[in-house]
């Protein structure tokens, strides 16, 4: 799937549920950013903002999800731990799409099949 279609799919995701909390997911255009500015999770407003940059959006979203998991589980991970875990999980998901589909189908088979059909339509 091309990067352009990936972007279109990300734009459709407006909210994500993390441990019972519903976060707004916002993608903003790239600007002159430092590495620490490319993604942000704002706990009081329950918003995750991803600034389009050289990293993939998926990896950045996972990075911010790990920050929230760290907060909710009181794990005390350092920033570099969050970065390593995020990249590792992103690589596993990227390299094993069939596994990800099967994991999702365990509880949401109908919704996943509908999503896969939608992706297939975009791919043609």
C-alpha cells in the first residue's frame, strides 16, 4: 500500500481508546520541529497530537500510546525505553500483518473484515 493511501487511512482515525480513556487523535502538518516535538500526549485534555515528520505516523502513535500505558500502569519507563518499545512493537506489527489481523479478529471479526474490505477498495 502506498504512503499516500496510508495517510488517508490515518486521517479517518479521530479517536483511540487507551485503558478506558478516549483520546482525540490529531494529525498536524510538519513544521520546524525538534525530535521531542513530533508527537505529544496531553493528559488533561485527552488529546494525542502527531506532527507529520520523517518518522512514520504509526510509530509515533504507538510511542504516545506507550506514554499513556506507562502513566496508567505506573511503570516509570524513561523516554528512551518508550522509544525502543514503540519501535519494536511497530516493527512486529509491520512485519507480521497476518498476526495483527488474527489478534484483532479474536474479538472483533465482523468489524475487522469490514475494515479489510474498505482497505481493499482503497488499494484498487
